[in-house]
């Protein structure tokens, strides 16, 4: 972006971006984000004899394409926009003509739409029970514990629940 201060700048002493605000709405297959921020440029002028701060409010409108959609929707979606990186000045130089600032601003937004969706569930008229093989069950009477017991202890440890880990010679029951 190019900004024109009231005085011809001699040098740029600093540039910062503040007061970022934004709002969003869904428009067709896009999220439209409108917002604004203030750019402040501290600069010297009159051959480095004076300094000033030039401030300008910069409006913007971004269109973010939705990559995944469920159709049709109820029309009661919530649009959420998170600012990953607030607007930030990455480069500020004086233009070749010596009258303007050439400012590079970067920002990053993430948008999502939250709404109702339909889910199809298959209903089985007969009761359904998972079948277990008798050999999968472990018994404290078996020598060295069965593989099912070891897997349960490992799973418990992975989830932070295996505080009372027993040695292989101890028996326990559930």
C-alpha cells in the first residue's frame, strides 16, 4: 500500500499497525471479512530536523472460499473468524519520488462455518451384541497372563491411568 504524508519524508524511523477490528458473514460459497486497522509511520522530514507520526486508517474486505460444505443448510450458520496473525508491517520504505511511503502489511485469518447438518444412522431391528472369542479373555489362573491383560495395562498407561501397574507374577481381577 502507498501512503502520502503531509511532509516529504527524509527517513522512516518506525512503522506499526494498531486498532485492528473485523467482522464476517457468509455470502454464497465465501466468507466475507470486512475490517480496518490503523497504520502509524514515524518519520523524519525537513532534512532530518523534525519528526512526525503519520496515521491512516486502512479498510479491507477479504473473500475466503469455503472448501468443504454440507448442502442444504438450515441458514442458521455461525461464522467464526480467528485472527492467526494481526496486521503487521513487514516493510516500510520511501517511494522513488520521495513523497510517499510504500508499506507492506501481512495478516492471517482463519474462517469456519458452524451449523446444523444431517446424519444418517442405520437402525438394526434385532439387538446386536459384539462377539468375543473365549480365547481373547485373560484369566488370573493362566500362567503369565494372556495377551488381553497386557493390552489393557498398556492402554491404561498410555492414557495415564496405569498408576498401579502390577508385576507379571501378581494376579488381579477386574
